C-alpha cells in the first residue's frame, strides 16, 4: 500500500488563504487587529468548517504561520475551538478573545481579552487569574508568572493536548523550512576564498541534512493530523517530537551558515530561532525523553507515562 501525500484541495485552499492574509499584515498592525482578521478569515472556525479534516487544515495553516514567523497562542486557540463546549466558542472563534493553554505559575497573557485553560489531574480546567507578574520569554510574547484558582472543568485534557501538538508540529516545520531556505539562499550568494560558501561540503551537507529532517517531520505531522481526524492519536507524540527536533537542528544549522550574522538580535535567524527553542518544549504536552532509547532501542526515545 502506498502513502498518499497529496493534500485535500480544501486544506490547500486554507493554507493559501492564511498566506494571503499574512502578506497583508504590516509591522503597525496590532495583535488585536491580527487576531480579529484571522477570526474573520475563519482560521479559528476550522474545527467547525472542515469537520473530518480539521486537524489536517490546522496543521497546514500553522505551517504557513511558522514560515511567516507569526507567534502567539494560535495552537492554543485552535485546540480550544476544537475541544471547548459550543456556548464558549463564539468570542474565541470571532477573534475577539484569545484562548491560551498554560501550566501555573507560568502562562501566556496577551495584551487583550483572553481565556485560560490548564491541566489538573488529567482534566482541562478554566483558570480564574488573581495576580500576575510579567516575565521575559525567549519568543518575545507576553507571558506572566500568575496566581490563579481553578474554575470550570471542561473535560479530559488529552484531546486538547493532541490538537495543540498537531498545530505546533505544523508551525515548527514551517519555521524550520523557512530558516533553511533563507540560509541556503545566503550560502549560494556569500563568497569566501573565491567560491560561494554553499560549494563547501561543511556548509552544504548540514543544510541538506536539515532539509531531509524537516521534510520527514512534515510528512509525519501531516500523516498524524490525518490519523487524528480519523480518531487515532497514535502518531501525535512522534509528530511533535520529530518536528521539534528537526526545527531545532534547522535553527542551529542556520546560525552556523550565517556565521556572525546569525547572532545579531535584528538578524535573519535570532528571533525565529528563539521562538523555535521555546515552542519545541512548551506546555501543554512536554515529553520525557530517554537518551539511551533515543539511540535506537525504542522509537524516538519517548518514555511512556504510567
């Protein structure tokens, strides 16, 4: 049996629509304006609009957001709109309210109206935030160290984590591919010792390995999304781990390719690399990793939770 890697036409259409909207966003557009625009586009309505291929659509849309370097709790909001009850959805789907997932004491807190969900004893639970202290995060988004009390229980947390992980996998793949494509273009133009640096194996080989890892992670993420749409979450853990590992390696390779330019705060790598580093391990579904297993005794080195 062969593996069909072709996207549904409707999934490709949502990816194109997200890309077209991203291209209209300027540096002066506020987070409120960006979020409202995505709400009007239908990004947060994917679970309702796409039904049986909602996870695949979310993964494709998030890959575009990763390529464009757009951060914020997009994966959180997509998980919320897929898993929360209908009476809670309207302000989130419309883009008026941002949904965030976090684990106390450190949670995202955008500078606009937001709703917060955490995991307590395997359940998704609303948070009633009582006090916050701002915290500087690697990705530059606004997070806080918070005190909060648990509110309404929304049901098992596992479906939220699965939806989040699929979305984050798409973002990480997109961000990694964009970095490597930019680094490859740089390598084809920068000249050292009379040759472009891309002609040197020490530069071209890591770039090639990064592309292969990201392409593999992309296939796995898309396959996991299709399986999750069918009710099977067995590939979700592997997809997020693969995407995180490939994106982190892409960031390292991009830094090496750009050399000194790669460490400049306003350079072509710095911001995207830091966001990748944070999202690769971020709650809600951190993964325990067994180093010995990662060498080959068990698939991907993942540790089963009891």
